[in-house]
C-alpha cells in the first residue's frame, strides 16, 4: 500500500468516525498519522531525477508576493497590468507553465510578484507541477489567491485545502504552545488555561505516534490537536493571504457587495481595470512595510531614495541596512516623524521606527 492509499484510507476513517468524547483520542491519533504521511509525501524522492527547467526564481526586491489560483482566473493578466512584465495570457487553460516574475513599484518599494501556473485539485500530491508551485508559495511573504467571482466559493475551499495539506496556514497565528524534546524524564504536561479540545492523555498519544517519549509541553492557549501536531512537526509556514475575486464585471452588484464584505477579500476586474488601486493599498498593509528616509547634517532629507524595512524595525536595523559597521560606530540619532514625542528627538539604537520617519545618524 503506497502513501497516497494510506492517506486516502485515513481520510475515509476520519470522515466516518463520529466526533464525541469517546472517539477524540482515536481521531487525534488518526490526525497525527495523517500529518506524518503527508510530511513523507513532501520529501523529495531519493532517486536523482533528470534535470528539468528551473522553476524557482531568485528573491529580489523588498518583499515577495505569490499569485496562486486555478487555471484561467486572470493571474497573468493581473501580472501584466501591475508590472512591466508581459506574461502570456490566452483563453485556454495552463497558458503559464513556469514561474514568471514581475516587479511592482509602490511607495518607493520594489515588490516582487510571481505569476505561478494554475493549481488543479490534487496539487499537493504532485499533480500538474503542483508541488513546485506550492514550494515557491512557501517562500513568499504574502499569498494572493486569485479566484473567479463567477465560480462561487468552490475554488476558495479547494485551494485552502490544498495549501493546508502541505503545511501552509493562511491568516493564522502560530499556536502559543511551548514544546521541547528532552533526553529523559518522561512527558511533563502543563497548561496556563483551561483546555477544552486537548487533554494530557491525547497529547501523550500524539507524541508516542511521533516516537517522542521525553518532552516538556506547555499550552498557553486553548489549542486543537491539529495545532499541537503543527508545533511538533515544526515546518509549518504561517502567512497572510489576500483573497482576490476577479471578473466582477460578470456578476450582479449584490454578489459583488457580498464578496467585498468577506474578511481578507478584495474584488477586482482585470478586464475593466476596476479597484486595482485599492488592491495595492491592501497588499501594502498585509506586507507590513515601512519607508524610512535618511538625512545628512545641514541638508534636506532625501525623499527620493527610501530605506524599506519591516514594521517594528529599530534604529539598529536602519544602521545595518546602510552599512554593517555603522551600528558599532553609532553615537546617537535624530528622528523626525510619528514615532517621536517631539521633532527632532535624540534616540538610541533600540528606538522603533514608523512609516515615513526621517533619520539622521551621528557617529562617534
């Protein structure tokens, strides 16, 4: 029996098992086995395959955004509209066969946009180059899920299921569970909150399935068995996702209004170029980037060349970005902007910068 058959067997078993107090341990074990087999499925095969055409693209720019969706939902048209790269778009499926990169220039930042081939059902098992597509998506900062507004909710649930099964968690936070394997001493289990979905016995069963007999486990929130399995496996990627409904010119206004009100969703039309500016604003928000401008003593700030950093960056990060030796020669910095109580404010290395702040660094 191959891995795919084993996975199908376990999924059937989970589907036909009633969910109640008596079966929760059985279901927890099945979920642990399922996660284990899926991890084996993602491992590259040992036999050296023939060298094919390169798929992944070198990371460039300040952030990376992956376009994921079914064939013919308008991914290539979107790339051609947003960037200067022309990606071939036609009225048949699978026009795009490899990864095509483009660059969006927005608020002084260069955002790399990757047009990936369409995903089909069963992509996680490797159908239609699905595995390579999903591997590229794992390396990006934000996923844009392109959906056809005329196809309803089917595409969204199918794509979420495919990405979920390969360890990509969309719009979720990492579970607040402390887990540390040890050399001996058995399993020590603690929780700071009342657990309604997991129990000590279930945690031990799941750990035994992974052949872990000595570990320290501390639950700081009420997590499900699935989230605990994610913590044990440890290779899960938590990333923000923007659901983009394209082709809204083909559906009614009521339907557009309903889709637009859904969380993490934006409605656009690439054909009629509708709402693309709002999508860029939302993308900037999800990437959580900040622009920092520099200033030399006695001169005006340089607003043409911004330093792009992640939200929550400190003065030290700015120093490292300018030059790696600057932090060691740092005396103090003067900052103008919203992060200070008054302008200019004299600050140290730990001061947190905000969007569009101006900084002047003074060396020893």
